[in-house]
C-alpha cells in the first residue's frame, strides 16, 4: 500500500501571527545580487513562530533537545482539517 505524504507546514511570512510575547516575524534584505553577487535575506523570528515542534527541553531543562527526536516519530497517519477564520485569532 502506498501512502500519501501531506506537508502541513504553514507558510512563514512577515507579520504572521505569533504567540503573545514572542518577537514578530520579519524578513529584510541582507545581500543584493546586483551589488553582492547573491540574494540573501535576514530572518528574525522566535523559535515558536509558524509550524514547529517543541523539544522536551522546552519544558524541562534536563530533557532531550529536538535533534534527539527520531524523524519516524513525527510521521504517521493523520487527519487534516482546514479551519478558516474571519478575523484575528486570539
């Protein structure tokens, strides 16, 4: 049986909603292809912005970090439900 992989990652963009107290998501040019030979953007955001996973160490300093979480434990059967809002959340 073949499985379908569905990426549920939400787009990250300037001004997106963030958790109360977290820094706003901001993008700014750092290098320019005409002037510097490459385009590079500077990104400023908290680690809780957008789609993410909390490491156990987020809550317990003695617990594991996100790199210790096996990828297999993050993939599996699911239901995807789209919920549209008509205004700001929170």
